[in-house]
C-alpha cells in the first residue's frame, strides 16, 4: 500500500526528477552544495524556510506541489515570519 503522505525527501526527489532537473542543478539554483540536496532527499535534513522557498521556485512547483513540500518540511502554514 502506498503512503499517501510522502516524506519531504521523497517528494523533493520525485518533483525534481519529474522536472528533469539533476540534484547538482538544483543545488546551484538554491545556493547549496550537492550533498545538502542529497541530505534533503534522504530525509537526513530539512531546508530552512528561506531555502525551502528557493527550492519551490527552482522546481517551478505548482501550488499543490509547493503546499505538499511545505507541509512535508514541517512548516506551520499559520506561522508568520517576524520582521
């Protein structure tokens, strides 16, 4: 039975590969080294909120995928950033 709620890493890898983007290319677009993307995809780390925003933009993720990435990363959508 498939897990209806994939982890952040699984969702990131699925979305990245569906877009035809290599992990190295994604790392360049978001300003991290390749090993950081690997850690995200293997659920060993999660991006900070600002970096998550860059990931969503780099993947050109639609609203549904962007929302799923945010939720999978454990970001509270009701939380507001303090300036």
